[in-house]
C-alpha cells in the first residue's frame, strides 16, 4: 500500500513539473505578437497543449494569440480562467489588484499536417532566396 501511495505522489510531482514547463507568460511590450504565436506552436509540438497567461494590459495580447491559433486551425481552447490577483510593490505597500487570464490551448487533429505545410513553405522560401 505504501508503494502505491508513493507512486501516486511521484506521478503528481512529474505532472506538476510538466505542467509548469508549458506555460507562456505573455507581455504586451517585450515581444511581438507572432513571437508568441510561434512559441505556442513549438510548445504544442512538444507538450500537446500550452497555457497562455497574462496580467493586466497584456490580456488582449493573449486573447489575440489564442484566436490566431484557433482561427488558423492549429489549436482548440481547452480551458479559460480569469481571476484577480494582488500584486504588492517591493516596498511592502498596499497590494494592487490585477486582472489575470489563463488560456489552455490543445492541438487540433490537423496540427501536425499544418506544421508540415508551414515547414515546406519556409524551405521553399529559403530556396527561392538562394536562387533568385
């Protein structure tokens, strides 16, 4: 019985570690929109799903990234969570409430096919640039 309990605990640890490694925290000032779209595609190739997360003004960016993935057939929404968290400044002042969104996206059935087509297009464009 103890071995079974320990096995279940280890599975939970592995699941939590995998879960945390497929989260993209989006900022609306640091990177371009398509940086996040392409990063989400890579994460879905590796983990089959990705969690897009943002605070405050970056929420619009996350929603746009999710819509691009969905409208182009790469992903489906699995879960959307909105919440308010308290952020306190470094000086220990009063906490400031911030809106937060978490969107979990999963691969569609045609994800791998679409990624293969994209890879072929990039390869073709690369050949075109070499031999004009």
